């Protein structure tokens, strides 16, 4: 029976982080891009909690994680509003077609 | 409980800001018929805030002290004159932005949503205030988000223009990503040190057994977050697009206030976390964990060069000013790379000057845009003959941005170069100087269009209202006065060096 | 001495005039013109007052107490931080033999230029406002003894010049203006760097005995003031000092203009309106050589001695090269422009000799070139006003049509050729005598005498192409000079001939100072021992 | 009769003409009659100079009177090089004689011009120019230092420029004026460098001081080579002014000026200034320098004489004869015959002025006809002109009973002696050849102009004798060509006052080992001469005596031959000139001489074109290379300028544009990064994070 250790958490979080970046870079749909961002945040959350748990740093980690979750929610709300607004003007949410502003 | 009480005393300005924020939201609901009163409430709020900030002068202390095993006591927030200085910068620019907003057509068009507008601005201010004095990475992160979220919305505030909404989307995605990166970096640091408090980290990273690679990785990620706020290369890409797309008042606000907050944050972050000792000449000794000097030198040179050279090509003044503000971020970083109080002074001085001249430039662009509805450089042909006051003051601002005497801009640059030469970094100084020669091209180009091109029938005649005229002069006059007699700003700057800790 | 701060007055009088003009209406052209004229005339008067109260035996150069009309007070003073020390900048004006001639020149030329601005036809208000601002900038450079102040004035003059060329200039005015601006700025940023470097290398002992960094040019000359670890410290002569000298020299050389930095000059001159060309050639070019004498030489005597041969070489290149290029010009104004490249070469050569005679000659040449070239550009302006062409081959036989004008032209041309009894001859002779007496640059001097020949060549050729031969019928009804033009030409003619016959009038002004400068360079005087600092 | 009085008088003499000039410049327009004032002034000056000459010769015969004051004094401080420049007047016998000559001829020319120039539209200005010329010339004569010499040297150059170009509507006149000034400048540069050498070593311009220093044995830069150099360089000034080869080309062209001017400036006085200068510096000339001078003089006189043979313009002939005679004087100075050189200067001044004025009178009456082939037979029409002209011709040909005979004979004797003593026999040979040629072409001139039948009857019929104001000067000058004014003995000048008491050869101050052997002081005459003025070494004097009679006879023979051939050719037509021209061999010579040996063309081809080419080449270089930082940058910038509109404002050439191009290029590449696609930005961010991590490794 093997013990789940800090490393495993870190591996998971790293994978999540990379997936997040990947999603942000590759996805065309703005909503998916936002998803990627969420992934990154959650990867960080996992780190916080894992470190808190295995490093005996008290409860700071968990608290921070809570903060981040709340904040992520707020961000998501605003983000969706903005995406909506963009959809109104561009009638799509395809991030790589929204490039009027350049050079 | 005394701890909390003291803390509340120490964060009175922030409290004021947040209460004003609430008042604005409420009054938006109350006066939904006629919102003309709201701007005045906002203005009043700013003034009160300013009063509280000034009142904080000389007070030092930690808000929300946390007990810990380490001997030195510390807290989530450090209240010190350095912070006060930057809060003043923010307050001043916010006040001016309120005036701008009052004068700006595109904002006034959105009558019914003025309440949100001002509320959001106060949201930004609140975030900035916390950024400026935060000494705990979580607070740093939260404050940055606080500010960003409001600014995302503001960037897209004028729904009517597609540029605007595109800007807000880009800003959102870009900002969210970089803050995400930052958060990830923070998490790693937390994992290595078990704390998110800069002072603790400072004391802990001096320990030999620290894993330097992981630490550098984390630091780079964090720097990515901050670098995006101060829009320094290579994290600047959002700047031109957002600046061009956002309402001009917001652009101006971002280019001064948020940059100021970002710099305050960066400086405090580096100085608190990585400086181990300050000698009698005021030069800093860094802890041997991360080699900041080459990174910052490289980044600052890259930033200013990129900003200046890209600006050469812009025909849209807002965008041109965006690039120029990137270049100025580069100059400002020069003040940091010397790692000495001399450089710090230079930065503070530069910010005072930068506040005046950059806002001034944006003001003129806005006033012209009010008339012509665009910021294309060809709209400025012969402006010098049709609207002398604007043109002359614009000339003054641009010359100051170039850094020629007898304008304040020269003093700002002078002190930066003094710091560089003092640190014997002649080579960097030479590059910076050549950069300023290049910058002359695009600044003087505007003068060329205003004066050397004769006015055509399409040339707008902008006759600003009395208030705006006063506003313009209020910005232009100090640019000249400080250019000739700059003792006051230097005095102010030198009294605002105190950064808590060490 | 004089009761009131005359130097500040003579410097900032034009700014006053500018403000007055800004408050006038656009339409009141006459009022604007006469205001400007009155201001510049007043400046001339003040210059004469200076001259009357001038003490011929006061040396100046490195000795503060022997400067004249000194005005000195603390301008910027920041204290209170241990590691920063006291930051101070002085408002420090004063003149000696090096600057007095330049002050007179500036006043005179500005006055004449105002007269010749009479038929500027559009946006007079802006024109004269900028013109007067420019005037202040120039005057300030010549009277300020604090490097910081000097730099401010130096840069102050850039922008008005840009506009004056760019707005009131000829067809390619924008190009010429930006070119002038970029060149000069390019030079002055290096000057700025050197200035800061010097600031951190030398300290000044205040009355209370405390030592503070200083921009005071006189203090910078005193090798005792240099701190051991100063980057440009004279205590440990290092390559930095050498590099700094070059950087500073380039900054000044661009203004002179010295080959190969001269290419902005022809464009600027050709495009600029006549009065601005007059100012450019008459005063601005002198700022470069003046700066070298006032700052480069006494602050870096050691490097100066090492580089003297090179300075002389560039002087000679200027002389010959400028003359040869002038020979090939088809445009009257361009020809004059290149001729001043050639003539400024004499100044460089004279300075390079590091002898009293040579430097006397150099400064005198600066003054004479100021008056003579100003007259030449006025001449171009007069003919251009009448014919709207400057092509040397478009004329012919004007001498019979415009006898009086031709008379003045002959005076100016022969003055430029260096005919005895005109001021130009004395200064050039001095330059040659001084340079020839130094073994190192004797050969160069001999080569440079070719300039005399070439000068005669292109000047007389021009004279012939424009004024001699059969009259070109196109110009059969040109008018000869009018009163205003007499008023421009006669004073200059008088000065030129008077100084040619009685040069001591000018030489005595500068002699004492030049001698002490030479002694300083030759190390005969050890400033560290001089009291009165 | 105090010395100061003499000084003051000569100062007055000096400034009188200038005063005239100024008056005319200021009031010439209002009072057209002002020229009479000019004439009056110059006459006063002449009277004064007669007085000065008389009293000097009578009372201070052997004493030099000097008056000077400090003009400029700089560097008068410890440790610095002092420079004191004196202006001053030195009156010795040579000076006063020159004063007399200059003023006399100037006065005569003024009078002559009243009629000759009548009706010219710039009548008064003409006289004012004459005034400033006289002033400058007197300055040269009176000065006691090199700088002042140079100053007035240039001033005569100016006045000559103004007078040659007096009729500037004629392109040829304007060209000639320019040519004269520039060619003179070439000489002046040499002179100036020479002066610089002397000044640098002696810190003074004053003749006597310099000579004293040399005599005291300290040489310029300590070597006699420099002394030689200084001598030759200063002599270059003379080469220019006195139109010596290779700078003689300006003088014939200078004949474009009014004829009286040619008489005054380009025959009698200004061109003689060169000779005068050499007499001034004679004492500091080393053997080498003197040899150079002698050769230059000899060659000039020969080449000019050969050219004069075939010229058809009456003034051109006289011009070349002037060049030739000046060469004679220079040569004679070179061979050490100081006195005779000066003597010839004086005599030549008179008869050559007479010849020119005579030719002027002819031209005047022939309505500006100058080609002698259209003249002839004028003897009957204008007797006075003819006789005066003839007398002068005889004089210049060196026929006894004339002043010319005396001076030329002396010079020839000098060359003979020189040949004997140094073995340079070529110089005397040239001397005699030239004597023959001179006689020939002068008589050719006389015969073609006055004898025989008129060849252009139309012009001839209108010809008439000139009015009194014109012929009176001729008479005066012709009379002065008679021997009696110089010596009682028509065959030997030595007996005359001119030689015996007025002018003496000064003693060389050059180091003994650098002199010609015959100029070295020999034992017996170290204290031979009285009142400090030592005559040449006995050796030279004796040799001159030895050479006297051979020279006289020889010169008589050659002169006679010349005159005879002239008559054979042109009077009695015994020899057919045209056939001679047909002849293959002589034809080549004829062409060469007629085309002045193509010297002008050679100069045009080489020096002048060369300079102009260099000039235009450099100006191209200036625009393209110096201005366009890189040659290609212009093209590159143009490419870039296509990309961006505003850019071509700057994209023409030059540093600015190169920078503009460069920066623009960078700007472009940066611009490409800004794609506008947010995802690209993020990729870039991620990459830069990685890069930062890799490059800035932790410690």
C-alpha cells in the first residue's frame, strides 16, 4: 500500500498548470481560454494546500486557497460579462479573430 | 486587540477609499435620475482620501502584525513615507482623472452608467493603495486582482466602440494569465519558506540550504506578474492594444497610476525581500539568491529601446503615447538597477514629473479627440495656428517627455543619469541617452504636424472651456517651473525614501 | 562696477520682450517688430555699458575673483541626507576676456538680425517670440559659469531654432530643421554625460568647510578639487578622462561645425530665412569653439595637450575642405555656408596652437567671422529678396545696376578673403603666427595657407559671376539699397574696418584672459595654490 | 630740417591720396568735379616728396631716419609668448627716390587721365581708385617692417584688381582682374610663409632688427637652410607682383585696364614693388637664394622677350617688354648688382611709363584700335607722341646718351662679373640675348606704328595729335630718359651722383660661409667703407670695372644688331617676314612665341581645372559619403520610405536618415511582434519566462 506524498500533489499541480497554459494558448473560444486560466489558479491552490499539509505551515495555505477560489469566482463573473460584451460587438468570441488593435 | 486598533488607524486612507466606493454605489442607486452629483461626490472622496494620506506623512508602522518565531516584528502592510509618496501620486492622478472624465465626451456620453464608472475607479484606487503598502504576497496578489478586475471593466467601459471591448477582452485574458503565473510562483515560494510574508522570506532565503533553481523559477513567475503591471518588456504586449482601445481617461489613469502602484510594489518587493544591507552611501547589497542586476538591466534596456523604436511608427497618438509610456517604464527601471537610494530618489522624482507631463499629453489628446473624434496624427496638422494654447502646452509636454531643458522631464532624466554615473554604469547611460535621442523623432514629429504643416480647412479649431484651460495650464506650468527650479520635488522625494524594514 | 545685475538683465531682457510680444495681438505687426527692435537695441546698449565698465586687466578664466560683473547665488540647494550630501547648483554669471567679445557679438548680431527680419511676412508674433527666446539662449551660454546653467542655455536654444528654420524656412525646411535638431541633440547628450561625470569627480569647499559636488566650471578646473575615486578625477588620469574629452569635444564640434559633423550646416543655412542664417553663422557656430575654450581646455588641460595635433589637423581639414567644396557650389547661400566651414577652421587651428597669439587670433577670428559672415548672409538675403533666386549663374553685371550694394559686397568679400585693413586679416594672421610657432603643427599650418588662395578663388569668382560682365537684362530694374538695409550694412562695415585698422580695441579685451588660459594650459600656473576660490 | 619733420611730411604724403579716395567715396556722387581735387592732392604730395627727397639727400645722405610706434601688443604676460607689432616708416635714400618716382608718375598719370578718361561713366571713381593705389604704393615704399609691407602689398593688389576690372562689363576685363589677384595671391602665400619663418625666429617684423639678429649669427630655427628658404619664400612675393616666371601670366592680361593705369601700375610702380622688396631683403639673401633669384630673373626676361617679338597688340608688346625688363632687374639683384637693379628700376619707370602713355595717346586717337597691323605712318599725324615714344624706345634699347644705356650697361657688366666669378656664364649670355631682342621688338613696334604707310586709312584719317594734358606728361617722361639727369658722363654711371653718393650696395648680413665668395668681406675692406656702410668686397668691384667696357661694347653691338634687323625686317623690307614665317623651323618658333608658349593653357589644364575638379568631386563626396553615413543608405532608406509614408520626409540622405532608417528598421521588427492576437502575446510571455530562467541563471 503506497503512501501518497507531497510529490504526487506537486506532479498533479504541475500537470494542471501546463494544461492550463496549453489551453490558453491553443483554444480559440474565449470561454475555453478562461477555463485554462482557472486551471492555472487551481494548480496554485493545490500547491498551497499540499505545502500547508506536508510542510506543517499551519492553516495559512488552506486559507489562501479559499481566498483564491473566491477571487477566481469574481474574476470568472467579470470575465464572462466581458466575453458577452465582446460577443455583442464582434458576434463571436473567437480570440484570434479579435485583432483589430495591433502593430 | 490593540493590534487591530493600531492597524485600523494605519489603514485609514484605504478605509476612506472603500467607504467612498460604497457611497458611490449607493448614490448611484439613489440618484438614478440625474447623476450630475456623482462626480462631485467622487471628487470630494478623493480630496478626503488625499487629506488622510498626507496626514499619514511620517507615520511608520505595520498593519496587521502577525506574531512569529522571527525576532523582527512585521505585518501584512507596511505604512511608511515611501508608500505615502506613491499613494499621493495615485491620489493626485485620480483627482486629475476625475477632471478629465468630466471633460471627456466619450465618458459623458455614458450618462446613465457614470455611477459604475466612478465606483470602478475607486475600486482601482483601493487596489493600488493596498499594492503600494502590501508586504505579504497574498495581499499583493489580492490587491493586484482588486485593481485589475476594476480596470478590465473600465477598459471596456464605452461599449459603443468595438476597439474598447476588444481591449477589455485582451486585457482580461492577458492580466488573468500573468496573475495566474504570479500566483503559481507565490505558491512555490510558500512551499519553500512556509510563509508569504516578505520579511520572513527575506530572513529565510539567506539560509544556505535553499533550492536556488526552484526559487528563481518562482521569482521569475512573480516578476512576470509585476512586470505586466508596470508594462515592461517582455510583458508589455497588452499595453499598446489596451491603451489604444480603452477610453482615453482610463488609458491615462493606467499609464500613470497603475504604473506607479506597480513600481511601488516592485521596489518594495525587491528591497524588502532581497536586500540584506544598505551602506552609508545608500547603495544596497543583495542577498546572493537571485541575480537581479543583469535581468533588470537587460529588461530596462529592452523596454526603452522597444518602446521608443516602436513608437516611431505610430500614427495614432494614443498608441504612440502607449509606446512612449513603455519606454518611460524602461527609464524608470534604470533607477532600480543601480540598487541604491540615489536611484530610488531618481525614480520618485521621475514619477512626479511623469505624472505631470504624461497626464498633460493625454489631456491634450483627449481635448482634441473630443472635437475630432479620433487621435490620428493628421488631425493635428496646423493645430498650432488654429488652437495655440493647446498646441503650445502639448509642445511643452512632449519636449518634457523627450527630456530637454528647461522642462521637468530633463530633471527627471538628469537624476536617473546621475544615479547611473554614480554607480559607474556609463554604458547603460549611453544607451539610455541614445534612446532619448531616438525618442525625439516621434515627439518632434507631432510638433512638426502642429506647426510646420500649414492648417487646412479640415484642421479642427479647439477652444477649450475655461476649466479645461485652467486644467491644461495647471499641468503645463509646473512642468516648466520644476524644470527651472526643481529643489521642491527633490526635497519631497528625498523625504519619501523610508521603506520600512532595514 | 555697476549697481544692478547687468548680466542677468542682458540675458533675460529678450524673454521679457517675448512675454510682451505674446501679450500683443497678432495684427499689431508694427508694434511687435518695434518691440523686438527696441529690446535688441537695448541689449546693444547694455553691451556697450559692459564695455565701458570693463576692466582690461582682470584675467578671469580660472580665478573667480578676477571675473567681472559676477552674479552668484545658490539656485538649487538640497541638504539633509548623509549619504546624498548637499546637492547644489549655483546661478553663476560672470564674464572675462573669453566671453566679453562674444557678448558684444551676440548683442550686435541679434540687433542686425532683427532689422533684417523686417520682411518676414507671416505669423510675425511667433517668429519674434521665438527669435527673442533664441537670443536669450545664446547670451546665456556666453555668460554662464556654471556647467549646469551653461547646459540649460545650450539646450534652450535648440527648440526656437528648430521652429525658426522649420516654419519660416525654405522648401526643404522640415528636413533641415530636424537635421539640425538631431545633430545638436546627439552632441549635447554626450555633453550631459560628461557634465554628470565631472559633477561626481570634483567637490567644492563651501564657506563652512564642507565639501560638496559641484557644477562650477572654475572649481572643475582645480585639480585639487577632484576626489580620488572620481570617475573623471584628474588625480588618476585614466582613459575615462580621455573618452570624456572626446565626447565633450564632439558635442562642441558639431556646433562649430567641424568636419565630418558639418553636413547639417549647408542644409540649415540654405533653408533658414536670412536673419536666422545670420544668427546661425554669426553667433551659434561660435558657441562650439567658445565651449571648447571655456570648458574643454581648462578642465582637461592634460588631454588637450595630447590631442592638440589632432585639433589642428581637423582645423586644417575644415579650412581646405570647406574652401574646395565652396568652390563647387552653384547656390550663393550654400557657398557662403561652406565658406564659414572654412573660416571656422582657422579658429580651430589657432586654438590648437595653445599659444597666446594663436588663441587671441582664434577668439578674434570668432568675432570677425561673426560680423563678416553675418554681412555675407545679409547680402545674400538682399539679393534674394529682390530676385528670389540664389543661383550664382542667374545673375551677372549687377555692379552697374546696384553700385552701392556692390560696394558693400566688395567690402564684405574682401574682408572674407582676409584683405589687410579689414578685421579678418588680423585674426587670420594671428592664427597663422601662433600655429606656425609650434613645431608640431608647423607643417599643417603651411598646408592651411592654401586656404588663403582658395578663399580668394571662390569669393572673387562669385563676385565676378554675380556682379561683373554684361548686365543680365532680367534684372534691369532692380532697386539699390533702402534705408533699413543701410542700417544693417553700415554698422557691420564700420566694425569690420575699424577692427582691421585698430585691432587692439578687441585684442586688449581678451588678451589678459587668454594669457592666463595659456599659462593654465602650459602648467605654469598651479591653480590649487590660487586663493580666492 | 629736423628728422621728425621728414617723418611727418612723409606721413602726410602717405595719407594725402587716401584722403582723396575717402572724399570721393563719400561725396563722389554729389560733386562730380571732385577728381580735380584728386589731381591737386597728388600734386601736393609730389611737391612734398620732392622736398623730402632733397632734404634727405642733402642733409641726411648717409643716415636712415626711422619713426615707429607699437600697433598691437599681446601676450605681454609672464610665461606667454609676447607679440609686439610696430608700424613704422624708414626713410633712406632708396625710399625718397622711390617716393619721388611714384609721386611723379602718379601725378603725370592723373593729369593724363583727365583727358584720356573723359566721358567715362565712372570718371570720379576712377580717380578715387588711383588715389587708393598711390596710397598703398607709398605704403610699400615707406614701410620699415615686413608686416606693413605685406599689408600694403595686398592693398596694391586690391587697387590693381579694381583698376584692371574697371571696365567690368567686359568679361575679359573681369577675368583679367580676378586672374591678377589670384596669381598674386600665390606669390603672397610664399611671402607670408617666409615672413612667418622670420617672425617666429625673431619675434619681430622690423627689417633692421631681423637683419641685426641674422648678423649676430642666430639663424631661423638655427640653420642657414631656413634662412635661404625664408629668402626665397619672401622673394616669391616679388615673383607674383613683378610678374616673374612662372607667375608672369597675369601682367599681359592686366592690359585690359585703362592705358594710364597700365602705365602707372603695370609698368612703372606696382610691378617694380617686387624689385623694391628684393632690394629691401637683399642683405639677408644667401648665395643659393641669390642664384635662384638670378636664374628666375634671367629666364623670365628671356621668355618674355621672345614672346614680345611676335605680339601684334601694341599694349601686349609693351607688357611683355615690361616683364622682360623686370626680369632684368631681378636678375641683376641675383647677381649682386644691387645698385644697377635699383637704377634700372628708376630709369625703366620713366621710359616705360612714357611708352605706355604714348601708346595710350595712339590708342586714344585711333579710337581704341590696339592692333599695330592696322597702324603705321602715324609719325606725321602725331609728332610729339612719336618723338617721345622714339626717345623712350632708344632708351629701353640701351643706346648711349640715354638713361637706359647706363642702367642696362651696369646690369650687363654685373652679369659678366658674376659669370666670371662663379662660372655661371649662362646668365650673362641670356642678358645680352635679351638686350638684342629688346632692341629688335621695340623698334619693330615703333616702325610698324609710326613709320611706313597707314594700313587702315579710315582710322588713320580720324587720327590726330592728343591734347596738351596728354602730351605734356609724355614730354616730361621722355626728357627724364636723358642721361644728364643721372650722370655727367654719358658712358659711365659710376661718376654720377646717383651711383657715387645716393645708392650704395649694403653689406650682406648672412653668415659668411653662405655668401658667394666674391661677397665675402676681404681683409682690407672690413673697415674700408665709411660711416658703417661697406661697399662690396674689392674683388667684386674690381671685376665690375673689368667687365665695364666689354659689357658696354657688347651691349652696343647687340643693341645695334637688334635695331638693324628691325629696320631690315620692317622698314626697308630687305627680309621678307612672311617667307620667314612660312619656313618650317622658324614657323614653329613663331607659333610658340605668338601663343606665349601656351603657358596659360597649361595652367588652365592642370592647376585651375584640377582645383575645380577636386572641388566638385569633394562636394559630391560631401553630399553622398559624409552626409549619407553609408553610400547605400540612401537606397536602403528609399526602400524603407516606401513602407512608411512619413518616413521619406527624412529618408533623403545623411546621418539623420541613416539613423532614421536604422531605427525604423528596428521599429518594424518590433512592430511585427505586436500581432494583435492575445494568444501570441501569451506564448511570448511564457517563452520569455523560460528565457529569463535559462539566461539569468541563479548563482
